[in-house]
């Protein structure tokens, strides 16, 4: 069975869980749920994006983005660990240079619900939608066009993070390069294993960076 055929129901489950999680955050900690979108609650933003995400998956399935075939089971645990390992560099930077704002992490107990929901939202907005738009221009069969599209899509989160950065320019460039690598690897994972595999990497990263490290910061253990 093609992995793409399994992606749609899995994505719908993820969307439902994400909206419930972000809705819970809106009820229990509305300031956290609106910190990224201002007056708009995150759950409402995602509810609007979800139909576009479903459409994007259908387009990608039909336009060659899933030409690679998987063999055997998807290594979800390995992908979670891989995503977690990407948190080590920002943790090291935080220890050495302290370049990040003190309110970067959403505090517990809202944090796990917020970041679980935002992970699905981020993959929809930053990867599925732009990749589907490019697939409409030309099918994403393996080759130079696919590589170019992945490079273009990977720059979106880089541009967003650089735009919000308040750190030293050298550190910003370093972090931007790191984010670019993370996104390119995610897109490769998506094209090979599917949406859940790509999401696993971001969840692994968020678990260590925002939940574990952010939780320690909230407890005052890092001051």
C-alpha cells in the first residue's frame, strides 16, 4: 500500500487532535494560545487551514510528491530521536550565549498541548501547502525540480525565524543554517515515509527544546 494512501486519514486524526489541544489551551491559558497569531486563537487559525492541508495532501499524492516507495515499517522512534537531537545545538547556544528571549517557551501546564497542536499546524503551513502549490506548477517527480522545490519550501521557516530573531547577526545566521538543514531533512523524510514521519521529527524537537528545556527554565533551574 502506498504510504500516501495512509496519509490522509492519519492527517485528519492529527488535525482533530491538534484542534482539541489548541482549544484546550485557549480555555485554560488564552494568552499562550494567542501569542503567535495575536487576536486570532491558534485553534481557529488551524481550523481554517485544515481543509487546505487535506487538499494539499491530495494534490501531492497526484502530482508525484510521493513517488518514493517505502519498504518495511516507518522508523518513528528513530525519527523522534533524530528530531530530539536537533534540540542540542540551541540548548548549547542558550547555555553559552543566552541569545533567546526569556518568554520564548510557552509555560507548563499548557506547553504540551500547545506544542503538539502547533507542530501539526507548522507542518501544514510551512511544508504541505507551499509544496502543493509548487506541485501544481510542475509534478514533483524525483529530479532537479523536486530538489529546487524542497530548497524553496525549506527557506520559509528560515525566513520566519530570522524575521522574529532578536539575537546577534552571527548567531542568527548560524541558527538559520541549522533550521534550513532541519527543514530539508524533514522534507526528505516526508517524501520517503509520509506526513506522520515528518511530524515525528518536529515533535521530537519540540519535546526536548520547548517542553524539557523550557520546563527547566520555568522552574528557574537555568538561572
